[in-house]
C-alpha cells in the first residue's frame, strides 16, 4: 500500500510538471546575431498563392515575398504609384486601351529546386521575364483556381480574359498545358522584358490594379515542378498523372517563389510564420522624399539606405485582442493596435497618448484608413428594397456620431458620402441629405414607408413595418455591441430588428446568394480612386457580387461608364460627385464610419508609417536591436 | 393501484399513545420539506426569483403595448456609460454598462431568461426521460435495447459539443408555424432539453425494471390489466419522485448551460438581457477594471443555483424513502 501512495504521488507530480519538461522553447539559435522583427497576425492565413489572395491577413503576409509591377510610395501622401518590378511608368496609347510596361532586368526569384542545381549544389534561380507576368495573368483567369478577387478587377477589362476563363473550364484541373495552348490576348510578352496590356474598354485605374501584388509574376518552373511532379524517393522527381494532380494552387512554403525582400522559410498553419531576408534582393533604397512632417518625425533618417533593414520577421497567429495587447505590454512585439477595451487607458479624451505611455518611449501614430463601414440594404428585398422612405427614415434615425464615440472609442469620423474623405470627389459630392439625425423627420418617413408598403400590398393597412433582419459577421463582443446599438437606434422610430450573428463564410454566403435583408459591411479601398467605391453600385456588377446590394439605377450606370472614358482624374471628379449624390439620395447603404487607425510603437521601432492601401512595406521598417535588448525586449 | 398504496404503515407519534392516520409519499415529503428551515429559505429564494421573472414578463408586455414604457433596448444612456455602482438612483445601484443601461435592471430581466430556459428545458427533458425510461424498463427486449442504444450513443457525445452543434443546426431552421423561432430562446430550451434527458431516462429505466417485478404489478397483470395501462397507472406514478428531483437538479444545469452558451455567443439573441450575455460582455470590460456587470450576473446566478441545489437535495431526501434515515 505504501508503494501505491508513493507511485501515485510520483505520477501526480510527473503529470503536473510535464508541461515544463515536455514543452520545448522555440529554437531561435538560427536568429543569433540577426535583427528579427516580432509581430503577430490576427487571423489564419488562407492563401500563400498570389492569385488566390482574398483577405487582408494573407495579403499582408504575401507582401513580404510577392511584388507587383508597381507599388505605392512609402511616405508620400496623397498616395503616389511608383514602379516596383516595372522599369518606369507605363506608356499608354492615345485611346487608353494599351499599356506597355518595361520590366527591370535585375529582379531575381528566390533560389528554389524548381530551377535545378548549381555546380556547388545550391539551388538555382533566375531573373523575372515578361512571360512570368503573362503566366500570372493566365492563372488569374484560370477557371480551376479560385481567383475571385484578382479576377474581379480585370475580368471584363483585359481583352480576352472572360473568354480565356471560359476556355480553361474545358481542361482537366491538373492539365497545366492550358497555359501554353490558350492565348490571353490582353496580356502579351513583347520581348523578354516588355509586357503589353490590351484593354477591352477604357480603364484608367489599371495602374492601381497593377500595383496589387496578386498579379505578381510566377515562373512556369514552379507549376511544372511543384504541382505536376513529385518526389520519387530516390532524390529525383516523377510526373504526377494529370488526374492525380491534387492542387492547382500553391499551398506549401517550398513552392513560394517570389521576388520580394523576404523569403517564406517557415509556415505552421494557424500558428507561426517566419520570413527571412532574400539574399539576392535587388537594390531598393529607402525614399529620400516624404510627406510634410515626415522629416520632423525622423522618417527620413535612413534616406538612400538599402532595404530591407531587418534580417527576419517572426509572426505568430494571435486572434484574441487581449493576448495581442499583452504581447505588446511585455515587449514581445514592436508595435500594436490598441484594443477597444483598453483604449481609454492609453488615449486621452483629446485623442492623444497619455503621458504614462509616452514616458516609456512609446509613440502613437494616427492615420486615416481608406474604408467606409455601412449598413447595407438588399434592394431586392420586398420591404427594405421596396421603400426608399423606409431606408431614408432609418438613416435619419441613426446617430452615427454617437455610434463612433460609443462603439469605436471615437476612432473614426462620420462617412458623409460614399467617397472616403481622403479621395478626390468627396468634397464635391458634399454631405448626403440624410447624413444627420432628425428623429421627427425620420418618423414621418417611416409613416410614409408604411403607406407605400401598404399600397404595394406588402403589409396590411395600418400595420407596422415587419421586423427587419440584420446579419452581422462575427460573434465577438464588438460585433454584439454594434448589433445592439443598431437595434436601439432603429427602435427609436418603431422599427424592430432581429439580429443574426454569423461567422464570416456564412455571412458572405448569404450575401452572395442574396439571402439577407440588411447587413453590416463596408469597403476597404483597393486603390485610391473613388471608382473603387462606386463600382459597388454599378448594376452589371450584381453578377460579380461586388454590387451585392443589387442597386440598379440606369443613370448611375451611364455615368459610371462615362467616367471610365476620362483618363484624367480631374475630369472624372464631377461625374463621381454626381454618382455619389445619387447613392446619398437612394440610400442603398447607411454610411457609418470612416475609421482611423491608432498604432503604438516601441521606441526601438523606426521608419514605421502606416500605408492605407499597400501591403508588404515591412521592408522599410528598422529595428534598433540594442535598444530593444536594453529595454528588456527580445534578442 | 395508486401511489397511496406504497405509503409507509401508520406511524406512532407523540409517545405512541394514539395512532395517526396514514400519509401519502407526497404528503409526507411536503411535511418534511416544510419542517426543514433551509429548504424553506431556498424555496423562498426560488419563489422570489420566479416573481422577479414574472415582473420581467409584465414589463416586457407593457413595453410592447404602451408607448410611454420604454423597451429595455431603448434605455441606453450614452452620457452615463460604464458608471460605477452608486446610490444616486436605483438605475445606478449596480452601475451601468457600455451603453449606459442599468446593470441592476439588466440583472433582474436576466432572471426571466434563466428561469424560462431552466423550466422549459426540463419540460422537454423530463417527460422525454420519464417516458422513454419507463418504456425501456417496462417492456424490455428490443425496445429496451433500442432506447439504451439511443441514450448511450447520445451520452458518448460530449454534452457541450452536442449543444453547440444543435444550436448551429437550429440557426438554419425557419420559425416553426412562424412563431417558434429555434434560433432564439426556444432553440436554447429545446437544445438543452434534447441533451439533458439521458440521466432521467437511465434512472427511471432502472427503477421501472425494479417496480415491474413487485407484487402489485404482478397482481395487476394477473387480473388481465393491459400492459400499457399498468405502466401508465401503476408504474409511472411510482417513479415521479425521480422526475421531480431531476427537474430541480436539471434546472441548475440548464441555467448554467444557458450562461455558457451565451458566453460562447450561441445562447439567447443579442440584446436580450441574460446573465450569459452579461458575463460575455464583461469579459472584455474586466480588462478595464469594470467588475460590476460580471459580479451582478455571477451573484444572481450563484444565489439561484445554490437555492436550487439545496432545495433539490432536500427534495430528494424527502421523496426517497431509502435516504430518510441517512
């Protein structure tokens, strides 16, 4: 019996102490002597293939290793497009239908087994050619790859893209010969370092689209090696029969062959990502010009120096805001956003950093975020879609300022029209007629709506507006507060709301299938042009699901088409303003907030400037390792 | 035969100089409960909660029909958000939440949801458990095998996982008859009921297997009473005390589960004042030192659960003859 107790005690102690024995600390010896930037990413990375990128987290990660033809100037505001892989700005034909782009000749891919081996047994690499861009655009149009977002921007714009998409459907998914057999007349390699884009219709925003990294070049070798062959177990490769090729997309870190400043060296799904300096990264230097105030903030101290400044970036997946914040407090991260629940302990009522944080050397950066959040109405719905008065009444009942103050800690400003305030056309469009609170008028509008709906036979005479269903994406506390706030605001005018919380895929499914009545959503700019917001209401885009509210206005459509005929933005602005006013009047969406981001920086983090559109600008950030170690941060 | 036949023989009292009349199981249990001060205190607390819940229902009906009575969701006061508890006004006794709503009122309205869920979940679970348990125990053979297989299978799935799965499944179901919306509180009740009948079923089955061999059941069979009637009139009434005990204990489980489901975002709908929603909301507020919403919800739940547990224990002691002398 005595032994029983002794063994039981030992087993208990063993189990209790098991985590300390069995859980190994991460091996960071390979980072010895290197400058590593530590950060987090807030949700799972869904894609490491440029063409399938459809979410901001994936885009931010991919920005480290993929690059497009163009990018944005890191410091200048308003935003300015500059060449990245392109060798200069494009030559545009007089009719605006042909763009000719020269490619830099010194851009090298990462070394990868797909290129073969050097005599010293290192893997080979090669320089980027125009054909790699042609292949990238062919993959965008590939029916067998889920390229919804990257395809949406060019589907009806690039000559022959829709036809190419249709033709590739006839091939088996694993039959990659379609990339050679089918032509895409809209993207042509003129010579090894010149590419030509031919448009089906004028699209003055093409330059912005070419600044997206989802159109990054891809070598044909990657497809042939990583997707069409497999290890034979003897150190060689054997072809995979077409029917057995399981993937048309890049899903393993070994198959990521980019040109960026960092190479993907480790990806533990849903847990950790490590990117390390690309040793043969071409010569890219820190800008020597910036926006007013940048010099004073020390953002030009590294002007002219070669990029990147850090050797590696170590990112862990932390989805909850509290642990994200704790990692910043314990100096495990170099910069952080401020979670709403601690906002008041960090930021003063005048929206400045509280002294206690400033004394620790922490600094605050506030930057407008080119997005607008809104409550969208399904215009096909027999209640909210049928009655303009109802939508106008609900808009007038909604205290957006209070919403921003209460739910968003004041981190934003009211959206006055569908064009963000930092974009051209916003000022000209002016404040929408319903973008203010007026409960009395709202009640009159609701009464009018009841009459309209009764006349249409949707409700009986004297009946109330039926309960409206509001779908939201997410189940966290912030989403629940948004839902409760909206419910309370609409109740002021006697309209009841039923809340439905969904996870994101479910909400998107409902939206794509038009199975929603109202929902909260928004739009983050893909490029700094009002057209990017207005296209959400262009009726041919209903089929593409970008106009998911199903707004139809023939005059709006006419103006939208008219605007694309003007290559000069100044000529487009008055048209944009007119279109924005139509949206303000018809209220397919109730505009809520244009957000402002608040980023806290540790004192050892230099050159950090938030960019509202571009991803992959981490190459500009510099970490003072000595200062970080001295302050008790990570080595 | 009725439950009266199972009563104890007449007992002697007051020194045994005269005989008292016989008492039924129920009458005896009632007498024992009423003599137990703790049981009566707990019953008082439960009744108080029930009255608060009825008050909550009355308030909601008034808000529905009278314009001058604001609905709870209309009571936001953005000038008084996140206020500490104070004696300034009854509204502030337990402080206010992020939208300036009174935490005291929210806690009181939460009683309605908790009691509704606790009651309705057991209304689903107990009859299901008793009927299936009685059928399995009484008829035996393949029916017993089938029912045992059913509850064994269900019991092998972790309860909380099954609950979550059912809640997700209910979200896709349109309202039944346009009234019963399984995506809301009724769905929580049904899900809890569907998950929690197994314990009752097992107990009742075992008890019925014992009862069916007793003399009075054999006698009933001998005189040709149909099996179904025997089960209905002579067996089930004798296991009802188990149902009542399980009802009180299941109530506690349902209240706690509603809180867990709401904490996970799968409980009662957003905006409906419930303790689970309050705890969920307070999760982030604790970071800021706002303790009052969590404290109020947990405190309210603590007293109800404690009262129900103690009362359930005493009820079991009173109704189970075997435990009387323990």
